[in-house]
C-alpha cells in the first residue's frame, strides 16, 4: 500500500499489477511522487521526460481555470500509476511550446513521444470521458517494453500488437536489436498516424503470458539466435498471427513498411497463422548463399526432429515438378513450407501423421501429396505467394484451375475436408460430357495412362 499525508492512496492498490519485484515496484512508486500532472514551463522539460520514459501526455492551457484543465487533472490522477502527464497553464509558455512542437492551437492536449512524434487529441476539452480515453490509450511509447509492469496495460488496451522479438540472452547493447528497434520506430512515426492504434513493444525471447507459454513460440517465430530479432503482428482476441520473414537482414524501415502493408490490407489475416516469405524478385537480395546454407541445416534438423519423412510425403523442386505435373494421372496436393516458421512445421506434422495413420490410403491410386520448401527452391508461384503455410490442390481433370486452402491450417478435420471435397471433382459426371476420364471406375483409364506413358520417370505418381 502507498500512503500520502497519512492516508492510503486507494487507486494505487487498485492499479498495481504483476509480480511485486523491484523492477515492477520502482517505476510504479515513482509515478506517485509529486503531482499527477507535472507543471512544466518549457519544451526542454517535456523532452527530458520523453527521453526518460518514452511518452508524456501534455495539456496546454492559457490559465489554471481554462476549460478542460479540471478534466485533464482528474484523468491524470486516475491514470498516474502507469503514465506521465504534464500541464502548462501559463499562456506565454503554452504558446511557445505549441509552436515548438507544431501544435495548431491552445488549448490543446497531445501525446508527445520520442522523435518528437505527436498524437493530437481532437475531441472537446469539456468531454471528460473522451479525454480520459485518449489519455489512457495514447500514453504508450512508440516502441515500449513488454514486462510484468506493462503486461496488463497492453492487454487491456485491446489493440493489435506489433512485437519486436529479441534474444533475451544477448547483450543489452545488441546492435541488430537496436537497428531493428530504430527501423520500427521510424515506420510507426512516419507522420501518417497509420499505426497509432497499434501497441508496439519489444518482447524478450523468454517472456511469457498468463498461460505460461513463451510469446515468441506462440507467434510461430524461430527462436534461433541468428534469426533474431524478428517482428510479429497479432491481435489478442483473435487467433491470427503473422511473422515477418526472419531470414531478411538487416531489418530496414522499407522492409517493415512493405511487410505491414502485405498484412494489413487483408482483414482476414487476423484469423490466420502465417509467416512471410520472399517473392522471386527479392530472393537474390534476401537469400544469400550464407543464409541458404544456414537455413538448409536448420530445415534438415527440423525434419528429423518432427519426423517429416520424405518417404511419406515427397519433397520436390517446384520447377522440375511442374513439368511432370502436366503428365500426371493423379491429383496433387502441394504443401508450401518454410521450416523456420513453426506454423509450417505444425501443418507438415499434422499431414505426416494423417498419412502415416492411413487417412488417405483409399486415395492412394489417385492422389499424390508433395511438399516444397519455398526458401530452397524458386518458382513462378512465389510471385503471388507471400505467406506460408499454403496448400494447393491440383485436380488432374482441371490442372489449370488449382484450389487454394482457406481454412484453419492446424485443424486436421479442415485439412481432410479440403482434400476429399476437391478429390471428388475428378469423378463428377458433367451433363453432356459423360463419365470423367479421370475416374478410377472409367474404362478409359487404361487409354489415358497409355497416352501419358511418355511422362518422365523421375517422379512416379
């Protein structure tokens, strides 16, 4: 409990969260020292606070009695446990500070963050509820730090999260982490306010949530030190998560911006668990020989670890496989994968288990399942395929019209339904066309096989 002037500060008892450790208690107590909204008279004082904690919510007014001052003070008193507030009520100082930070008018309320990034309040000063919501939601740094002190704040903020995942065992001054953090902050402070509604934070590789599971593993990112830091996007009340390509180095503002655009332009992403991969046009830049060799070693280890046997599901090269696909009697399901992505590993593992258990044994004469590592092979499909895992079903009857899986990749029933529903197309009798030549019951099958006998024997279907 905290006491002031002999009386308990009841709000402090309500707002404390996380473990009662020095790392949690020290900043919590510091926020209760002095007034809830510090009286400042210069831009330098504000910048000093921003340099210390990353953000301060500022109220500029022309007098202590101006409209909005009382509401600002009351809200600051309620929110002081986890944020810093500053109040300017001298007219000369208010106008100088407004000019310094290019704030349009006085009175004004705004969140001041690092890089002099401003988020303005656009509501009425007399609307205490709206002002409270603004002060609460925007009192977060451009790139915060996930900790036991901030966990519940970020959770109850209920906004999409951009996570900068980093090696917690690495040095505090890790150069790659600092470069990635600077790049991320550059993007979120671009001036267009596109990401003001996101919670952006650095998360250590050991950090976990209420369920005890490490956040980095829940995102699907690889924990290999060489591929950290990494960036993931998620929404707490949704199942979806998206991991930017971990093989890309260095992490630049341009890479982050393009990756965020790929993700945010499709609202369905919030329900998908996917990882980003490079298009053909970016392969030479992203996948150096060193990266490919390191990845190949890791991929082979993942295959051994999870029992992803090539005897059950053959791994093929996309370019040569496509030539043979044209001559195939069988339907083909293609698994596009990248072994650094744990969502891909999960899908592969499920499908291998199903094949091992004989789930598709009755389709053996008519269905071939193959897997393609999109990092190790180059293909035309990669010009549009930017996320994995991805599944494509190619009917022998309609080779020019493949079907892409759109269900839950970690749901075995959904995967089975996808295979069987599209497999049934080869047996459908279309009016005017008669029996399908690709039906195993068709008398024309032997004739069709004979017509395809010139096919390469490199891959047997």
